[in-house]
């Protein structure tokens, strides 16, 4: 996957891809930007604790540069659930909107089959790349159970 395919995503992605390829790395970049602002004296912890803005120039730059990737990842995650990207406007509702988008994108399962946004299995490794954690159970053999050869004979 190239940088531009990651930066502006199309189609559908699963929850794992949304968490591991977008949410965690972009949140890590924001934290690193905040630490850089604190180290350079652009932000003040006392002002943040008093309700001031934590956004220094580095955090703002990181936020602006990662906004397209974040928006496209959330849109493709909503597409995996069969929802249009207009649902991203829910994030404009104070407090509840961001939490609702977090639940929709990060915790609810997508459509199992194809939908109008593409086929299922839109992980970062190609269609059908997500393997089950455990293999499916096999059917038991037909007929009565056979004792192992080292078992004593049944005398009852």
C-alpha cells in the first residue's frame, strides 16, 4: 500500500485496520506534537489544566496534515457499515457526536457481504485477508465412539 492509498482511502476497511492503521498512529502523532510543543515552550500545562487551549503550532500542524487521512478512514469505515460519509457530520454535535462516531467506527461490526461501497474484507492486506482467530469446528464422526487401542475392554 502506498502512502497516498493510506492517506486518502477508498472503499471499505474493517475495524482492525481503522484502529491499527489510522486511530492509534494518528493519536500517537498528536501526543508527540503536544510533547514537542511543551518541550519548546509553546504550550503550558498550567494553562491547559485551567481550561486553556493545548494547541501549539506543532499540534495544529500535525492536526491539519493528518485531518484528510482521519476523515477518509472514518468515511471508509462508515462505508463498511453501509452508511454514507454524511454521518461524519455527527461529529459536530458537542460531546455526544464524537463518542457516537467512536462507537460506530471502532466497536460495531461492518456488513458481512458486499454493499453499495464495495465487497467485504476491506482490510489493509487485500480482500479476504482477515483470517479467523481459530479454525471453524469440524463435524464429529458418524457412528458410535471408538475407544482408543490402549483402552481396557469393557467388562460390563
